[in-house]
């Protein structure tokens, strides 16, 4: 039951923006790698990058309509 609920949360992301999801996955992998070496600096920079990507995606979506 828990897996099904988890999947329903991920489904809209996969439908709307597969490229955004792919880039988040790659960023998450780099985040894991850098967390093993340096902690807080990379955490802040990753949050900033994800924030910027979300803004870019929303701007593109608005310009389409």
C-alpha cells in the first residue's frame, strides 16, 4: 500500500516533465557523491540549482500557453 501511494506522488512528475526529472536524478547522484566529501556547501548549492531549474521549467511552461 505504501509503494502505491509513493508511486502516485511520482506519477505527475513523470507525466509532466521527464527531462526535469532526469536532471534532478543526475543532480541527486552528484549530491550523494559530494556529500561523502563535503557536507553543507554542496547542500546549499544543490538547493540553489534545483530552485533555478524549477523556475526555468515554470517560465517555459508559461511561455508555451
